[in-house]
């Protein structure tokens, strides 16, 4: 009898699992399909072709995929290379604490380029992929001006504190905060526009708002001070670098594919105002699928005319980890990381640069999203990246990010799900 298993059956979304198919005929050609439906009802699936070994087994950790959604030996390939049935969709877990993604695995005889209701699998099973570990608590935050969600690991603490920021789409995105809390950090997923009663659009970056959020987090009885970490991607990385520059509470900063200059919106902090470099939207390129390639709308930051827009990173007292996707089509993040590093004390920063990785470098288990629709743009946006290189970058950078935060904020208690 054919059997497909995932071990463990329930796991955190950033953790590896083992997929095995048994009971096949020696050298049998099969299709292994993984699929899930997200909270918007969108289906994501991978479809990969394998030939069973002499014992009638398929193990993606030992046996190369012949083709399909990927090729070669990728133990987590059926999860990492999920693709949306509808173009330009990004897989983002919204209800982080309430439910897992349910991933259905099915094995079909032969090469099945498509499958319909009439196609019966030889075997199937279901895996749970969670974004919070057992006992992680989610606390909505609506205090003073600060809006977000605080994720607390189980136990008395105190835990190292981290603020988690996303980018130009606004709103509140919590999946990375949930995974970090499952590794023992107290994490504030922080919204800064287009959420609750915050401004609908981003007119300026008010650093006093982020300072208020840092003080709120450090006041929590389960948060271990005196310093905290910040993780930010895209516009959130720009904010994170500014926080590292001006806020003494910030001692460890993870900058993922951001800038080192203000763009589009000024930064204000007390009596300080850093003017932005304008976006040159007339330089946008429409791709053959109708998406917007924004890589040319950014002016050259090395132009002396824009020197006043630089974040004064030479003032940073903490440590910064720059995570760069060299195939980022949103902007030249490698250049911005190098420009920042050139002005910082040498021992203050480190760059992790990944050839072939795109803009949206996320925890492992997040499939490459090279183009997606986002709030506030009339067409989908090109993010860039090549699937296999991007998957490797996410896996490696996530381990580096966790180690960096633990080293500079103190040890965190990881969970075993």
C-alpha cells in the first residue's frame, strides 16, 4: 500500500520536516503535489516529478526531483516552491496565532501536469505549518499612539525584545514576529500607517512614534532591557536604520533590502528634519506581464545633491546586519548597504549578500514572490529573485538573523514544535 508522510506532522513554518513516500514499485514515476488554500481562498501548489528508488521509496531529501516546480535534491522543495494558481499573489499568513496553514500532500501515478477531481491519488496526508509555537501569546497593542501586536513566548521571561517592521504596503504583518517569538524573543509587530487609526498614507516618518514604541516594549515586565533589536524590510529597513541612528535603545538592527537615505517621505525627529530624495516615477517600466519595475525610479544616492537625505549612520552605536538580495528589482539594496557600511565604524556592521535573491527575503517556508499586487499601487510590482537562489538565501539569512539577535540581545529560549 502506498503511503506518504510528513514528519513531524505539525511544525513551525520555518522548521524543516521530512517527506517520505513508501510502497511504490521500484523505479515508478510519480507526481508529488503539495497544496494549500490561504485565508483569501487562493490556492498555492507545487507539483514535482520523482522516480522511486529500488525499494519503492521517494524521499525529497535524498532523491532528486526530475522536474516540475523544481529540480534536484531539495528536502523542503515541495513547501519552498509553492506557486499561486492566480498570478501576482503573495503567500502571507494573516491569522498568525489562530490557525496553521494546512498543506495537503498527494502522490499520483506517472507524470500529471494537471490534476482534476477525477484523478485519485495513490496516497495523501496533511501537514500543519504554524507561525506560533505552543504557548506563544498574541497581545493587541493600542497604547498611546502605538498600534501593533505583541508576541510573547511562554514562561515568565524576561525575554529579549524586538520590533518588527514591514514596508510600503502599510498595515500590520505579523508572521515574522510570530516565528521570532517562537524562538524566544518578545516581538512587537509594529504598524506605522494604513492600520487602525494610523494615517492611511505615509506622509512622513515621525521617529518619535517609533521611539514611543521602543519605550513601550522596554517597559513590559517580560522584556529584558536595556537594549532591543529591530528587524525591518524595504521601507521598514529604512526606518530601522534611522532608529539605530537616533535611538539609544536600539542595539541590534537587521536591515533587509532597504535604503540608507530618505526616499519619498521626510524623517522628522524633535527639531530634526531629513529631506527625502524624490521618486522619479516617470522612469517606471511596465513589464511584458503588465507589472511595474520600479528599479529605475530611484536617483543615484551618490549624487552630491542628495547628501542631505542620507541617514547619518556614522552615529550608530549598536550593530547592524545588512541582508541584501542581489537580484532585488525594487531598488539597488546592495549599493545602499555598501554606502552605509562605508560611513559606519567598521566593526558596527556586516553585510550578507545573496546572488539571485530578490527583494522579499523572508523566513524559510515563504515561497519566492517575484511579482505581487500591493496596496496603493495601480499595477503589480516586480520584486525580483530566482526561486532556488532565493530559497537558499532565506534559509541561510534566517539562521544568521536569529543568531545575530541572540548574540547582541542575549540568549532566547527556542521552542521545539
